[in-house]
C-alpha cells in the first residue's frame, strides 16, 4: 500500500490508503492541490491516525489554519473542529468561538420537513 501521492505529469492524486475516505469520488480525479479543502474536510472529520499524519505532512500548518478559518465551523463537527484547531495552534478563545458556531450549525437532515 503506497503512502505517496500518485504522480502524473500535471497532478498529484491521493495515495491508495486514502481512497476509502473518498468512496463517492473517482480517486484518479481527487487532486491534492486542486481539492485541498475536500481532502482536509474528509480527513479531519473521518480520518484514521495514519490519514491525519499524512495530512500534516502534505499540507502546511498555514494551509490547515486557512481551511479551519474559512470552512471549519461550517462543516466540521464541534469535537473535530476543536481538536484540529488545538493541533494547529489556534488560541483557546478563538477555538471556543468556532466550536460554539459549529454547535449552532444545523445538519441538512434537521432542516428537512416530513411530507
């Protein structure tokens, strides 16, 4: 099982061991740079320890913080958001604010009405 990104002349795709996290995508089309936020979200929310280590090696702390700042509270569950914000060195007060926002987010299923 390869832990290195798959190389092609124009793109790097996810390594084989991450494919199960992207079951709903054609793994040959998930590019490390082009789909960085998708990859970060999946691994931050559902990733194994091995996947989390890979994430930290592939993306800089600044890239992870940018994702958390822009998308984290909107899409990550509070527990995972807090964990990754802590790992990335986000100050405690900011983490608390983000987690509160994440707690207030309603899932798509809770907004649906039965007919």
